[in-house]
């Protein structure tokens, strides 16, 4: 009997040992692979994404009195205080280069998460690589709707897509006459570049413009990276549309401005979903010439109102340490919001295991009080934050953005819209806020 009892104890003990879950190895640091366009056509955007990642790395790894995810305390509490580290690589604004870098980040650097390239077109090229590897991938400023319409399992975007944001522009234009705006805007020209971001915008605008009461009189696609747009400006001038809907990147927008000024071209309204309109570096440069005065466009946040948030002010002070004193624009705000969400996901998962990260990401239900941007929160369907929002802003003579739509936010902003768009002569004659 004693022998049988001893045997039973040994069997139970053996079974207990065999079914124990192995202890998870301690995470020394959380590695985020970040491929960015630090040189090439999209460099001004990539630089702001870099400053955003440096800001978030600083906030997570150090103890800040900022009411944002992972602000107070050092490192990830859920991982024993492990720090975050961004491994940043420059893809030179080239898609194939980005794919190669991502493969290396996954196989060589063994990163736990890939943060997307920042442009929709190149991010779409790295999506299959990361999806097949079974790692989380995010791109928060990328606005092309198709990125989340693929129903990928591993891709997440906290920012709004352009079905949301471009719809804001056309809602504003449609409702504006009933709110004291012009009643003679009837025609529109579409002026878009040839990559994924621009062409997805073009499709949305093609659908929405007629519904808002506009006749499309010209649909003009240009080459990404164009160094002259003189002939395109001539065609826009000949079409003489009341509204120009422009979707171009910063470099091409500067080329367009220079060629338009030489030709004396200026429509009644410039409405935009521009990469340039999101680019704080471009906006600050425009102050020297009044070049952006009167431009109106889609934004993810009422940037003139969100400045009042204590968390925004504190995060902005950290950001300025890396941006050489430049304030966060909406592009950096989208990126920082997304990266802080990513840190929150990792902390809630208490693991860098991909499946645990995926589950924690899908389980997100973040309130607006935790954000520096005025989304209604963060909650996902098919990788898209369905609580991200769109507003319409306009650049005033002070060179800053002011909220025009929705109307309740516009009432708070108390800004009188500039109409019609100022001529080049007016821009030259007005005082320059950048001088």
C-alpha cells in the first residue's frame, strides 16, 4: 500500500510538472521597427514621423506627469519596466527599399512590431511582408481607405481614412451656402498625383463631388515627383473651375505654387486633401510668402482648439526637443497618438508575443480623455479606428489653421472664412507673419 501511495504521488507530481506553462522570458526591451522616408520625395513627412517616434520613446522610457498612455512611470509596467526602442531605417522614399528593410527588421533585428512607412503607397507594399510574418503593423497617418479594406489580420490604423476626411470637405462645401458662404460655386477640377494615396482620394472625390452639387470639369492626374507642372496649370486655367480639389505631396505642391504664380492662376477656392496641407514644415514655410492663405482642407482634428488641452501642451514640449522647436502639426499628432496607443497595447498584453499583441490591439476601447487629438476614442473594426474623425480647416492670414467645419467647432473657433482665395498680388502685398 505504501508503495502504491508513493507511486501515485510521483505520478501526480510528474503530471503537474508536465502541464506547467513555461515561464515567459524576461523582456529586456521592446523593439519597434520603423521604416521612414528620411530622404527622397517624402523626406519632410518622414522627418516629422522621426520626431514623433523620438517623442514617444522619451515619454515611455522616462517619468512624465502627462496624462497619456505610459506617460507616468518609466518603461512598460506590464513588462517589468522594460524600455521601448525604435530601430529606424531610411527607405529613401522608395517602395522596394522599404520592403527589403522590413524583411531585415523582422529576420535580423527580431522586432516585435513594425510601424508603417508613413505614406499609403509604400505602406501597401510592406503590408504583405508583415502579414505573412504574423507581426503587428501600423500606420497612423496613412489615409488611403484601401489599406484597411483588405481585411488584413495584422494591420491597424488609429487615424481616420480619407473616406471620412474627404467627406468632411464636401459636406462643408455643400452646407456652406446655407451658413453665409458663396452660392455660385458650381464647378470643380480634380488635380491629383498618380500614387495610391492620391488616387484613392480622387475616387472618393469623384463620387462625392456630384452629390455635393458640383460638376467635374477637369480630372487631371500628374506624376509623383514632377519637377514642373506648367502645362497642367495651363489646363487648370483653361478649365476655369470654381473649386480646385488638389491632392499632391509637399514637393509637388511647391512646384504647383511656383508655376501657378508665374501663370497668375488662382481659383475661387482651393480645397485640398494634400500631403502638404498636413505637413507642418510646409505650412511654416508658407508664412514667408502668404502662400497658404485661404487654402482649406481636410484635417483629423481641430488643431486650433486642441492646443488648449494640457496633455497636448506637455507632449508638444517634449516634441520640440527633437523638432528643433517646431510645434506638432496634425501629422505628428496622428503619429504620436498612434504610437502611444501601440505602447498601451503592448503594456496591456504584458507580452511581446504576436498573438497577445494582436488580441490586445483588437480589444482596444480607449476614451478621448487619453488622447492629445480630438478623436472620439479608439476602437477597431477590421483594423480601422471607427472613432477617428474628420474636420475642415482653413489657413488664415496669420499662417495658422482655423476650424471651419463641423459647425459647432467652427462656432468655438470664431474664424471668418477667407473667400475668394487671394490672388498672388494680394499675397505679396499683405504683411508676412513669417517675416
